[in-house]
C-alpha cells in the first residue's frame, strides 16, 4: 500500500484519489463530531474515543509499520501538543454551544486558515477562481451557522463564548491540518506517521479526564465504550483519509473539500436526528457544495 501511495504522488491519478479521500474524510468527520457531541459529556466522549484508537493502534505502531526515523520524534511531539490544544478548544466549544451552530463555525474558519498556512509552508497558491470558490463555500457555511443560531432556543446565554471558541477551534484545525501534512510528508512510509500518531495521541485525554469517569453512571459505561470504539474507527478513516489526501495532492484543496463536512453534518441531523432542513438550509448547503466544486475546477492543472 505504501508503494502505491508513493507511485500516485503528484500524478493526475493521485489528484483524483485525493479528491475522493477528502470527500470521504468530510463525511466521516461530520459523523465523528456528532458522536462526540452526543448525550455524554464531550470530554468523556473524546477520552473514550482516544483511548480506543490508542489501544487499537499500539500493535500496528510497535510491530507492523516501520519505526519512525530519528527526525520524526520532534515532529510527533509538536503534533501531539497541537492536537491536545485542539481537543481542549473543541470540548469547551461543544460544552457551551449548540452543535448545529458551532460546528459550521469551526469548519468555516478552518479552510481559510489552512489555505493560508499551506501557502506559507508548502508554497501553494490558489487562483483567483479558487479564492472565489473559498468565498462561496465560507458564505454558505457561515450562513448556515447564522441560520441555526436564529433558531436555537436553549443555551443562548453561552453562545457568544461558544462562537469565540469555535473560531479558535477552527484555527487549531487549520494548524493541525497543515502541520500534520508536513509530518506525513517527512517520513518515507505514510502509515508509519498514521499508526504512531494514533498511538501517541490516544493517551492524554483519558488520563486528563480520569476524575470525570467517577461520575459516569454504571449504566452509561457500556454505551460510552461502544461509542468510543465506533469513534476510533471513524477517526482512523477520517483522519487517515485527509492525511493521505494531503500527501497525494495539494494541502489547501484537500482542506477546503473536507469542509463539505458541514453539508454531511446537516444531512446526518436530518436523516438520523430528525431535524428539519427546510428550503433555506438546503440552499445554503448547495452554496457550500458549489464553493467546493469551484475550488476543484478553478485550479491550475
């Protein structure tokens, strides 16, 4: 598999594969966010997911993939610190704001910063048409957040700090997307980066939330652990897909395409949670999708 990834890097076939991987990551990231925001404390939900993917990744990191090169250890240390900061910001955001409001703000902030970061770190440059596509996508995402905000009936007293934290979280999403793309390109085998990332990243949140677990009712433990295992597999495919996409093709484009996750989040709310969509939300979701299409087809090939 590693040889296949290497053979596709920088090729038209690699571009198409990156497109498919970014869209898969978008859908799975929306599902991942819904899992963390469920009925459980978001800190505990995140800890259950992290512990699950850390334990599952351990044998692959230790015994299956090649061990990281020496220069990778400082990169892994930085990656883990960035992701810890992101998780803190995300958990505080979800604890204070309605998911349908704060999630679009997080996802809308991230691609703008990621495109700028990819330009600084990798020398990528968007065309005028692609920037127009980013504008269309952001208009749809923030429009969706504003629409949802108008219809929120609970938790409005904490919405201002929640929105500020959502912007901060989006900044961390952009930061980890860009820096992790640097990390997965810095090692010969991309699966070494992925396996060791999940192994190293899986331990902090369970240890940090150890005291909170004492307050979890016994009847909730099994459902919470099941959610953690499901979230772990969703995280593997979501994060793995976007990281492979950034290795195969341009980081900025992959970051923008992933933000169609907002559309998938709305569809999950409609199909699974029974939320009403309506004509305005449908139009805003169409705007998000149109922005992603513009970015994809306005690039220089």
